[in-house]
C-alpha cells in the first residue's frame, strides 16, 4: 500500500469518512507493528491520528509511562514502581537478562515491547469464541432495578448479535465489580440457544446467585461463550412457531432501525448497551412486553 497509495493517506481518508458519515470521534495510530500502533492510538485519543515513522519507535515510547505497554497491568506496574522504574526509557536501558530474572519469560516480552519490537503477524480473521457486554456506572449503586435492567438489556442485545451472526451459545457468565474493585463471576452451562427469553432467565438467575454482599456495585457484565454456528433452536416443550416468528420480526426491525429500536419492557430504561448510546437520541423506541408462556 505504501508503494501505490500510502497507508497513512488511506487511514486518514477512512477516518475522515467515518467522522463525516457518523459524527463519531475516532482515533488511530500507525506504525510498523501492532504494539507501537496500539500505544500510538492511545496517545491519539480522544479524536486524533498519529503516525510513528519506521526507526522512531524507541524515541516515541521512551518518555511514556510503563503502564502504556500492553500486558503491563496494575500488579506488574506496581512491581516496576517498587524498582523505581516508571518510564519506558528505563526498561530500554536495562539488559534483557535482568528483566527475565525479575519477571520470568514475560520479562523478555515486556522488554521487546518497550523497545518497539513486535514481530507478531496480523491475523486478518479469526472465529469469535465469545461475545460480551459491560456497563460501568457513573455512580456506584445498589439499585437492584437498575442493575437487573442493565443485565437483561445486555443479554437481549447479545442474543440479537448471536442470531445476526448465525451463532448459538451454551455458556453464560455474569460479572460483578464492587466499589472496592473486587470482581466476581459466575458461570453456567445450558443447551445451545440464541433465544432472548431463555438467556435472560439464566442471566438473571446467575446475578441473583452472585450478588450477595449488598455493597455498592461499580460494573456489571454479561458474556456468552462456547459459540458454535447454528440457526434458531426450537425447544420441543417451550417454544412455538409464534415465538420464532416474533424473534424474526424483532430482528428485522432492529436490522433496519437499530439494535435498540425494539426491546422488552423489562429492559426499557437502560441508557447504554456495551457503551452504545440509544441511537434514537431521546426518541422513544418501541417497547415490547412479551410473555412466552
């Protein structure tokens, strides 16, 4: 691309097109590898672009915090702080053997990333094994109505994504993060399905089992995993042609007018799903109250 058109020119034009057509802010970083590009994207946010020319990877990374290195979490960062290392420049100056003696095999990986070395190939496509959605509240809460509305809305939206992608799930996980940042998850296996009324029921049951501390909650999340290709599975005793037809109609409306254009009454009021704001900007969506029994 650099020979015939230019990667930076293409990326810039694509970014401008997205901004023009959606009005959404978007950032990107461009370099010779994934690690430096990821860090550059973070530096370009909230709405900018940044190109790191080949050969300038180390000078770009040097003044940044060690925490900017992908795979350096809170605990690893604390270890670096205890060693008096807060900037990437210090890691660049350290022998790789010293990094390995402190952090084991990960020490070499961190050292290479700090020096802008990343030879991992770009994978153009991989089969998704899970989908998830999380909601972080602006103010920690114990409002059960709000919490349950959020997880039900997330489950409903994820179920729609499953059906749209021709997938089924057999593993449900619910996550809760309390105000003290302690995080807990609970998981259950179910027969393969992509039906809202089945998934929401299990998600709510997992939440009820998980929420026992009565502390303020900072974040809730839902994940569907063990995904396999498949169409709608009809339960012999619970589902009817009417139920299947209802889902097909709902999905047609969502595909045309947006994922939040039609929803169950029990999920109405959830402001964001996976960080996506209600696309109707204040206009009320269609509210569907549905009983499967």
